[in-house]
C-alpha cells in the first residue's frame, strides 16, 4: 500500500513548469531573427555547406513530422521514407512529363501524400501499434519496389528532378533560393510542432498515447485523432519530398526502408517528443557521414553502433538528457517552507469555486432519469453472461450507489453506461438520449463524465494539464485549431479560460496546490482527486465514479464525501461504485445491489439496507 | 506446373526458415529482430571462410550455423535486452536491431570483401526427377530439412515442459516469471534458435547464391514478407508463409515475366495485410472460434 499522505506530505516543486510558462513573444522574435540570419549565412555559403544544409533541413522536416506520430501519439511509423518518396516522385514526374507548375505541385504533394497517409493510417490502425509499424514498413517496401522495377519511375537510376527557380533580379542579394525555401519549410514544420505542443490539445494527444480510456472518456475520438495526426505528419513528409525533388536526382535508393529507420533514429537521438530534438538529430545524422571521412564500410559500422548505443544508453535522447540534468539541478533548490500544504477546503469555499454545472435540461424533461438501463445483457466471451438483464435507473440530481461483491458486474455495467463496451441486448439512455450504440466521445458531449477505478492519467504531465484533458469536449474545434494554435486570435483567450476552469476544478477538489506537479510525482490520493477534477472540469450533468475512495486515508475519504455532497447540491447526478457500505448508505439517496450479474435489490438507501438478501449477500450479517 | 510448385517450395523453404527465425524470437520476446537476415549471411560467410582454409565442408557448415546462433544471442544481449529492460513495451528495438544489421553487414564486407566468393558444395549436381519435374538434390534436401526443423520445433513447443513454459512466457511474461520461469534464459534460447534457423537456411542456399555480405538484405526481407503472410503468432505458420511465398514468386516469374518475383510478393503481402491483418492463418483461428462459439451458448443456457 502506498501511503496516501494528502494532508501531511508536501508537493515537490520540480515538474515541467516550462510547458506552462506564458508565451513570451519577444523570445520567439529573437529566435526568428537568429534563424533568418543563419539562413542568410547558409544561402551565401559554399556549395558544400549548402548541400549539407539542404539535406539536413529536409530530414529535419521529416524527423519533426515523424515525431508528431511517434512522440506525441506513440505510433512508430516506418512509412515516412515511402511518404517522402511519394512527394518527391509526384513532383518530379508531374513536372517532367506534364509540365505542371512547381508552385502548384507543392499543395498537390501535400494534399496527395496527406490523403495517402489518412488511408494508410485508417487501414493500419485497426489492430495494434506493432501492426501499424509493420504496415507502414511494407508501404515503404512497396513504394521502393515500384520505384525500382517500373519504367515510368526511371528504375534504379531514378529521374532528374526539376530545378528550383532562383530569386528574381531585385532579390538576388538573398543568395541561394533553394536554401531559403527549405529553411522556410523547416521553420513551418517547427512552428506546427510548437503550436501543437503549446495548444491545449497537447495533453489530449499524450492522453491518447498513454491513457487512451481517459482521453476517450473526456470526449476525444481517439482513433480519428490518431489517423488525423498521421495524415498531418504524412502531409509534412510530402512537402519534404517536394523540396527534395530539387536536389538533383530522385532515385529509389534515397527512399528505401533504411531511410525510414534513419528518420526514426534522428528522432530518438535528438529526443522524442521534443520540438528541437528531431531537428538536432537530423542535422547530426545527415552531416556526420560527410564530416567523418573514413572508409564507407567502417562508417556504416559506426552508424550501426550509434543506433544501438543511442537506444541502449540514452533512451530519452539528447534533449531528454539535457532536461534530466536540468531537473537534477533544479530539483535541489526546493523551497520547502513555501510549499503549500493541502488542506480540506471548508465547505463554504467549495461552492464559490465550483465551476458552474452545465444547465440542467429544460424543466419539462425533469422527469427523465439521468441514466436508465433496461434489460442490459453483456458477455465478454460467448456464453458466460456477466450481466443478465440488468435494469438500472438513476434519478436526476441524486447520488446513486452501485454495490456488489467482487465479480458481480459493477465495473462492466459502468463501462457499458460509459460506452467503453456495447451491450448485446437492452437499451441505455443518458438524459433521455438512447446511447447504447454510441462510444464514450458522444457521451462526453452530452454532459456525461466518468472516473476510473485505477486512475489512468498522463503521468509525465502536471495535474493541471491532465485536468485540461477533461475540458476537451467544452472547447470548440480545439483539435483542428491546434496545429496553428499560437497565431489564432481566439486561442489565447480560450487557453486562459481553460486554464482558469482547470484551476477552479482543482481548487474545488482541494488539489490546487498540486497543479504544477507531474502526476508521476503526486501521492495516490491526489491522483484520485486529479481524476475527479478532470471529470468535473467540464461541468457534467452526470458523473460516474468508479471506486473513488479506494486506497484513500480516512481524512481523504471524508473530504471526498464532502465533495460528493457538494456536487449533488449543484444538481449533478452521481453514480458511485463503492465497496465501503458505511459511506454508500450514508451518502447515497438510492442504492442498487448487483450480484452475479443480476440486480438483487434497488431503491432508497434505507430500504435497501434493510433488505434481507442484501444483508446476507453483501453486508455479511 | 509441378516444376513451378517444386522449385517454389525449395526456395520457399529457405524463406520459411528465415521467417521461422523471426517468429521464434518474436514469439518469446515480442521483438522482431531486423538483423535476422544478417544471421543467414553470417552463417554463409563463416562457412565459406572456413572452407577456404581447406577444412572439411561439414565442419565449416557446422561452424557457420553455430556462428549464426551465437551472433543471434549476442544481438539479444546487446541490442534487445537493455531496450526491454528500460521499457518492455517500447518499440525502440526497431532501431537497435537495425543497427546490428548494419554493423554485421559492413563488418562482413570489411573482413571478407564486398564481392561474391565461392561457397562449398556438398551435394554436387545430382538431379532428382519427380513426375515431369526436375529438382537438384540440393533442393530436395532443402525442402526436407525445412520440414524436419519445423516439425521438430512444433514438437518441442507442444510436447515438452520447456516448450510449454515458452508458451506461457509468450502469453504473459510477468505471470511466467512469477511461477519461476527464467525469461532471460528463454529469450536467449529463442534468439539462438532463431540464429540457427537462419544459419541452416544460409548453408542451404549458399551453393546457389555464393557468399556475399549483402545476402542478409534479400533474404531478410523475403523472410519478413513470409512472416507477414503467415502471421506473427505461430512460428509454424511462418514456415507455411515462406513456402507459399516461394511458390507464388516462382509462379509469377513463369506467368508474368522473369523479374516479377521482385515485386509480386509485395502485392501478396499488401492484400494479406489489408484483408487479414493478423496473417493468412488468422482466418483459421476465426473459423474455429466461430465453431466453438456456436456450441457454447447452449451449455450456458441450461
């Protein structure tokens, strides 16, 4: 058992404060100026330097695009060489054979490869992460084969690519135009990664990667998001292919499966899920062979050793290594005296800080129950019914306890109500809307939230960011806006509001002091509270709590009971799954008892408590 | 037609052995060793090098196969174990095993030169006539060895305690460890076996391909495609996938054009990945699942 010291332990101060810093436009402007100056210098450099920069920048774009899928959503794509090839070949072929305009070919490449990515993602995400890696790997193999074995692609020798137009006379002082082009491409890629990472969508992406049920319960359509991110990543690879076509020759050897792995190495070497890591990795991997001038075989051996060494010795990559060092340094400065102690907030405060509940349904429909299950049947494997004709009704604005011995089907019923599972028979209505065929995302939009028995949260993110995930269904089009988040007019306002709402929610559950701490560093009790805060943040009308009191200390349990009463006062209907009868009968207005997949008793708490069978089956009296 | 079938089986047996190597390592550790093809190459190169010194070809072949097994174990210890120790569910081994492949391929090129060299032949040019088709003795032996090894593996897996423990580890490594299974030992054995399978494939194909440091690429990819056809869940299915791939490739060469076997297998694998994502034989599992499902509810209803 972990000691759940909500009251008596102090939060550590470290944690990823960096991500929550407000944006400093001046820092970004300075960075941009430096970038432009560097580009100017490159554009006037020697041909040798320019060659290095061209390749490094193109692979920088590819590495960033791969990091979007590998780092942020945990999908290891080995298809990026193929997507890259598609962009390069499309550009070269359409230009050489059909004389399309180069400027029209950029959007064409982006859209084409993006669409291919969407289809590839949709097909390959059906089974598992490994299947995704394999399918994308085969995709690259197939494209290489098509490029080498067919006449229209020029076979092994490849094709001669188009020549990038130089600057018009007045601008020729800028130097080599292609350098400006690929550095601009790299800048856009960095901006997209930065935008995503600083948008409120970022915690949702990480939740999809690390805690998929949590993201789904918050309203994210996880499969769609994964496919879309892969589509975006593919589109970026297509753009990289367009730029690459201008480097001279486009041939199959430049896009074989080893290139896919090389890109992955760049990402891992620089640091997964970091903005600059992939760029550094790309620069290193592409320039290393040119700089170290040795026997090509030894060079490859060195490369191979590098792959192994990086993976084995620095799994977090270069940026990760630097961060770890920084954290070790910062962690030592620990202002223990000023660290706020978490106390149970007095009830009076609670009502003030609670985020407003979503408006209850129109008065006329007040009689519609919050949750109504009719004759629900469910079996995990054919034959053994876990739930056998369960009727379960939760009236509006009540706390409804759901109890039963282990294996009685409580969690299964909750998963059915929450849409993680679909019943084989029966109907499930939430606020009068039949939802038995809909998934969790549809429920979140209908004001339904849940927590999990064992908290599933993004452990590397602060508690506050985890609560932001819970607000997903409340911010319109956050997923679509995320890639260009920083430049959108309403974005800062929305981000501020979301932060405020998340902080309010954390205050409401009494865990505000832990807002900046990574979930990995907080005690068990705070994890549970963070979960609750995430579920409450969007102001749900119906809340299902799966054993929220498990593993809490007595004072924490009291605190949680207080919160539940407060939620009820503000009109939220709560379903509470719990093992401790004491609290269930004290807190709940109504109680349903399950045993072996059937309802043993259901009704007002006092009545159920006196039920003969319940006393025998469950209370052991 | 029979000729196509038999020649296809002969080359398919080699693919199948490599694919089984992939599958055995994957079965126990959930890792696809991308240096699998290079293990084949190691066996070929070592055998050829020892034979060149004038030693008996049999000794050379045994040494070659053992070398492949040893390099397999080394791959596990250096490139796989540390990755899994850091995070059992990470896919970082994609990169580290590929690194090993690069190292092996280029070290071989440095040591023995990048060009093709001779390979000892044990079974000189005798041919065997089957129906209207002609096979070399080498091809007959290849098919026979592949079948014997596949059956032997299956017997060990299903009939011995060691094999059953292996199955337990494949199913749930943490649980298997809890009952006292030495998962590291099993992983080492699996990688050694994977190396031996690749090594056997190497010495069987060596007389045709000669020794060349880049053999690993060709046969590694063919073995991987065979694995995809058969599905990753059962090593024997990988052998069947290899045989199928061999026959399809031969057929494509005969019916489409002589280069068709370069790309035809990929068409097959794409179709299979699209229609049966868990491999060709998953459909058998689904069928038997349906059958079992059809009988069960009646019991429950009573």
